[in-house]
C-alpha cells in the first residue's frame, strides 16, 4: 500500500508540475489533438479511394504509404538540427498548418493527386508535431519528470482516440458522400484556429531555445 501511495503521489506531482509549466498544457493538447482530428481522414479514406475515386482497395495502402513517406521526409529534413535550433523554429504552428491545409484541400477537391498530396503533407505534419513534443520534453524538463510527462502525453492520446473514432465514424455516416466536404472544412478550420493559437504558445516554448 505504501508503494502504491508513493506512485500515486509521484503521478499527481508530475501532473501538477506539467500543468504549472507555461506552454506544457498546450503541448499535450496539441499532441492529443492529432489523435482527435486524424480519424476523420483515416476512416473516410477507404470510402474516398474505393467509392468516390473508383480505385482498387490496394490504393488505400498506397495512400497510407504516402503518409509514412511524408513523415520520413520531415524527419530527414530536420535530422541535422540541434535541439536548441529545432525548438526555436515554429514547428508546432507548421504542423497544424499542414493539417489545416490537408483537410481544407480535401473540402475543395478530391482527386488521386490531391489525396496523395494530403497524405504526404499530413504525414509530415504529424511527424513534426511528434518530433517537437518529444524533443521539448527531453531537453526542457528535468530528467526525473520525463517518464511522467511522456505518460501524460500517451494517456491523453489514448483517452482521446477511441472517442474521436466513434464521433468521426458517426459524423461520416450521418453526413454521407455529399456533405463529407463540410466535415473536412470544419476540421480544417479547427486545425487552422489551433495553429494560430499556437503562435503565442510557440513563443513561450521557444523562449529557452535561443
């Protein structure tokens, strides 16, 4: 029982310190936000590829591979950046701007070319977000808090994802093919608004990186 209380106390202290640190709640929310928004794209992908574009089912895999390629390209592009230089860049803003662009593009036109572009851009955005969050925690927070902070991030992701998939599935089913663009537009505008919000957060998170 004493050990359990000690673990709970350490967890509570980690949460308290995380939410008392400027910018950290928004950093955690940004990571969880990716899991909240991405199901709209993931769940609609088979319908768009097979039903709307008339492509074979194997094309879904190719689009997902394009997303992974975008993530790899993002990592390769920043592989030589030092942690301080990386954290001084507006990467969080760029990540959500990439997500906003992807969804807004889909709301305007859906073709094979735009779908591949969306996969690459959104994959790169997701990678940038992950890279920034992990680098910031590892370099800006005391090492004894790393485990608790990463646990908070993963707990937020795991808490958001199931509900996001249920809601996205219900919305896609209710809106159908004709109104799917409206859902894309709404998600894109949400991502754009959060990107603008992150301009101020990014300055706080980058303040020690100069």
